[in-house]
C-alpha cells in the first residue's frame, strides 16, 4: 500500500480523540443479570452454551447454588489426564499421538490402530510443495502465532476439497493439520531467527520414526540433538495442553465459526488467533516475564523476601505495572489445577539436573505466598490455586525453547482438541451460535450534510 503513514496517523489520532465518547458504554448497562458480560454469570461461571463429550474441566460442584471446592480434575473422553500421564511416564512412552486419537475418535486406540494413525500423521508432517518457500520464507513474521494463523488460511488453497464439510473430509483435514502444525512452527521460527535476529538459517525436515515431541526438538535445534528425557517432558506438556473443554476462548471461537458452516481452515485460524491473546495462550510468557523481575529482586528465596516483592507487584510499583500476579487463579479450578500438579510432579528432577532448582523453588514460593495475598486483596472466599501457566514457561525454558515458541507449542498441542470440537459441533449441534447484544445508543434524526 502506498500510504503516507505520518499523515494517516495524524488523521486517525484526531478522529479517535473526537469519537472516544461514541464508544463509551455506561457501566450501569452491565448491572444485573440481563447482560452476561464476557458470557459470564454473576458468580464468574461461564454461561452454559452447549454440551460436549470431548473434555471435562472440574474444580467445584454446586450445592444449593453455592460452589463447593474440590481438587481439580481434567478428563479426556471420560479418562483422567493424570492416568494418561502416569501411564506413559511409567512405561517411558510418548502419549500425545494417542491422546490426539482419543480426542478425535472418542476411544483409546489399539496398538494396531495407533500404529496406523502414526503412519498417517507422519505423512502429514511434510508441507505441500512450494509452501515453505512461498508462504514462510518469502513472507516472514516476527510473531510465530501470526505466521501460523496465516499459514492455516493459506493451506485452504492447497486443498482440493477445502469447503467440503462432510465428516470424513473434516477428519482428513484435522489429521493433516495435527501433523503439519509442528513443521510450520519450526520452519517459521527458523526464518524469523534468520530474517529478524540475524542468525544463520537452518531447516531440518521431520523424521518418520520420531514422535511429534522428538521431531519438534530436533527441528528447532541447530545440531538436531535432544535427550529422551527432554522429549518425554515436552510430550507431557503437549498431553496436558491438548484439550480443556468447549468453553475456553479459542475452542469456543472454533465452534462459533464452525456453527456458521465455514471451512475447517477458517475455523482453526480463528482458534489460533484467539490463543495468541495474552489473556489466553500468551499467559505463560507473562509468567516468565514476571518471574524475571522476581528473580532479579529477590536474591534469597525466602517466603518473607518473596512476599515483600509480590506486594510491590500487586501495588503496581514493580514488574510491568499491571498490579497482577500471573499464573495464579483459574476460572474453574479451585483447590488445584491438575496440569500444574503434573508438571510439578515430573519436572522437578530435570530442574535439578539442568541447574534450574532455584527458579523452581522461586515458583513454588510465589505459589505458596502469592495465593493468600491475592485472596486477601480480592476478598475471595473460595480456595485459589496456581494454574498451568505458572510452571509451563519454566519447563520450556529448561528445554531450551525460546519464549516466542511458548504459545505456538500450546497451539501444536491444542489443535487436537480444536479439531475434535469442530467435528462435534458439525455432527451434533446444527444451529449457528448467535448471542445478543443490548443496545445503549442515543437515537437521533438524520441531518443533511449542509446543516452539520
């Protein structure tokens, strides 16, 4: 576009100053139960918008319309995610591919079914002919999530039947997307490092015999080396992030677009765009930013020292000035977040082996000290817990994964859940999602331009 940016900025600034009042909505319109702001009920629970058999997130139950806290549970197709994680940890096997099959097809695969599924996934890892050169290399982006979203939309052009919403076609598209997401992210990262950070460009193609977690570590590292412990820990993270019910922002975005009858690529791109937001998938990066401030200003890891600095963060006198403690609290989990519990259970040993024991201790101190501080300031009566974001960033850091890949890794895992929800919405719902918005406009008559 041949636009004078300076002139455009001046024009926009002057207009926005004048129009600000036109966008202001009096808070009184949100009072009462008439408007469910953020699709939330007055008690913070989500508005019931549908029914799903894919995932279940449990952190409390209702008794006489009051929340009763319980230890957090996350179920995939009725199976506890903790059981899945513990089983693969005890056998030393990779579990994400099995989880993807479970979410898509509704049952655990037999050995033969899983082998066949892995073969098909392996074939989907290679990007279409010319895709890397035309889409990734020639149009680099500083933000990998932006590149992933655009790449998903462009894949529409490489599909011979992109608009076919038959279940079989959506399943075929879903498997292909699960397979190619890691390749897109790894390639986009390599090009971003080369173009914007000045590093040498190296592209490693995925290997057929490796799991998704093994391949991803191999593709993003210059020397292609990784240990089995590293790959299994990344696999654990992917299992924990694969699904989280139908009400989370990105999954709901996918279901909303699916309800309109649009194509798979548009629906999944919308989910990627939603996950990109710092209030959703970008939260773990904010945790690591906060922990950088904490680490610099708390030389000795004691509860007293940590508390003193957390008070400054909450007062907006330190950190990013937001007054927030990232990684604490969750919309559903109360006593515990099972994903955070699993990470703490399996990541501590690697933290000690790789020299991150102090940082792990610091995270646990923030959890221990920060929760009472937040509860006191918000007059919260229900228990509050650390969420998965508090610990996931440190795991990625221990694995040598840069911060700009934290959210893309989330997407690599969650694509399995998104596709399962798209299928469920397509098969069972059959009605476009259309919430209402209350009008608060001031009515007036049209004034001819010569009289304005």
